[in-house]
C-alpha cells in the first residue's frame, strides 16, 4: 500500500476513532489528544501495517494500547514507594489533615462528656473503649437493659450538646 492511500484510509477511519476515544476517556480534550497520538503512531508505523488487514481494527488497537499505557503511567506516577523495612505502597491521593481542628473537636467532646452524669458517662465510656453490653452489665452490676438505655441516653445527650456547638 502506498503512503498516499494509507493516509487516506487513516483519515477515513478518524470519524470512528472519535467515538471510540470518547468512550475510553470520557473527556473531549483527552479524546482529541488520544486521536492525535493514535494517528501519529499509525503514520510512523505505516511500514508495519499489512495490506488486507482491517485498518479500523488496527487503529483501534493502537488507540487502546496508548490509552492503557497512559493510564498505567498516571497510576505509577501517583504511587509512592515507602523505602522503610516494610516496603509499603502509599497512594499519594490521600490528603493529610490538620490536627488543630480535630483537637478543638476533641476538647468539645471531652467537655460535653464531663457534664453528663456519671451513671450515663461510665457505661458510655466503657462501650466506647470496646466493652460489650454484657461485659459492662457484669462489671457495673446492672441489668443489660439498663446498660443499653444509659448508653443510648448518653449518646442522645452528647449529640444534643455537640450539635448545638457546631450549627
């Protein structure tokens, strides 16, 4: 196949490439870039095209491979490797938080907890620390239903105090 005929075939397949590129990227600008890269790669590898091969399928394969390789590069670029002994992979998309706001919130929670009566606060704190209802009931010598209701009322009271602070 001569170069002129090959370029004509590639240009004719460009319309089909647009819809395929949009399906892959879901963005107009990225799709245009992908089409352009596909055409450049096809023209530079024209000697590898065998006459009688479906040119659309050949171009779609080139486009898919470019898309997959670009995706892999983006993922690799966004992954940091921790060089400590454990060699953890860290996703750099995770943002760090400022502990200042969190400490204000914790101070408010501690103040609210201090105002709750001890009969509600103690079962609530035990539950918060991971004790099960029946364990709390045994340690405090209370019926199971009483423990559950005290935890419920402690939550309700805390929610009321804290929601008033943050509205």
